[in-house]
C-alpha cells in the first residue's frame, strides 16, 4: 500500500474532516426537522410517514457518528456508520437521477430553500445530481479508509541511555 | 482490523432514539404519523374522488407556477399559483364564488403549494379540497391531463 495513505497525520486529518462534515451536515436538519421531512419526501424514495421517521432520526445518527469520529472514539465503527449512510444516500440519489426527478435542494447540509439572490454556491451543488453522487463517492472512500486503513505507527524515539 | 458490531448497532440505535426524543420533547418536533404537509383543517381528496367532483362541475385550481399550468393541467383547471396568489386570486374571485366545489392541486411529493393555496382560500371564506399527491396521483389513476399549451 502507498505509504502516504497510512501516514498518521493524513489519517487524523481525514477522520477529523469527515467527522466535522457530518456534524455540520446534521445541525440544520436537527433544528428544522419538518423542513427536512419535506425534502426527504421530495426524493420520492419512501412515502410521507417513513420520510418523517428518516428526517427525525437520520441527522442524530450523523451527529453522533461525526462526534465520535472527531473525538477519536470507536473510530472504525463510527466510520462504518458514516459509510452505511453514504451508501444509502448514493442508492437513493442514483434512483432520483435515474427517474429524472428534479430535487432543487438535496437537504444534505442545509434545509433552507435555494432562493437566495446570490448565485453562490451554484444550484447544481445543492440539487440531487452527479455532483452529489461524486461528492458522496469521495466521502465514502474517506470513510472506508478511516475504517480499514490503519495509520502507520509513528517511529518511537530512540531510547535514551 | 475487526469491527465491533455491537458498537456499530449502538451508534445507530442511540442516534435514532435521540432523534425521536428530540422530536417529542424539544418543541421543534412534528407529528410523525401523517404527511408533514397536512395541517389541521386541510381536507384531502383522492384522485378518483376528485374526478367525480370534476364531473359534477367542481372548479380545479392549479397551484403550481403559471408556466407549469401553461404546459399541462387537469382539464378545465384555472391557474392560481401559490407564488402569485394575491394577484391571481383577484382575477378569479368571480369563478370561485360561482364554483360548485373547489379542488386545488400541485406537483405532489413534497409540493405544499396546494396546501398553502387551500389555506389562503379558507382564510377568505372558500372551502377547497386538496388533491392528495397532486398530478402524479391523477396520472397514476389513469386520468388525463390537458397538454395543449396555453399562453
């Protein structure tokens, strides 16, 4: 394996970034669960009542897994929970893209409507499309690396005489 | 390299339990047992029942943006877009007063424009039913849309 992939600092950076991203992604959804439920429903993957359950529970799983990753506790298991979520998101997004459904705001990070006068960030970063699929594939790779690529042990300092 | 699957399950279960507890106790939660779009006072009608109302002369209102109505609509429906309600309402007040029942619809699946329009109509003294799941439910029931472009 490429020795860079097992560099301890790289492993730390990836784990902290992944954890921070999932904590950040959970906050707006936790604060606005009804708005998030509408967005889950717009994906047309599950009906209105299952959408409600997903909207209420999923952000807290994201928050907990993200916090554990950030804290460095249960690293492998929390990274695998994140990987599981990402696989579910990828399957759902693939289904939305394949059916040609137009979802303006994927609800991935923010549940507020994309109606700002500002053109930044561009709308294609908010909807369900190839950008979202690509981003989730990258995050999935990071999560699997955190779970299954153990960082190389730092060389121990020479013993003093 | 082994995975502790008990921890894995514990993260999922604890997260889900925290979410349910937050929904119940935070004051920001909502009723889980029905569509989040539905509020007290909303009257939903299924597609087949809506068709019977249409056959009896009910007035259908399209709550989508007007460009969508121009492309296609339930036969005979008039445009009352949620995003331009006040102006459109002023021009429709006559037909609304004469209507033998009112049904509002939009794009379905998370679209709440029909719910908002029905509530605004209710505030103005008109009782309007909401087509449950909107146009997709209408099409799923095998009912036709009028696709002749309108200007």
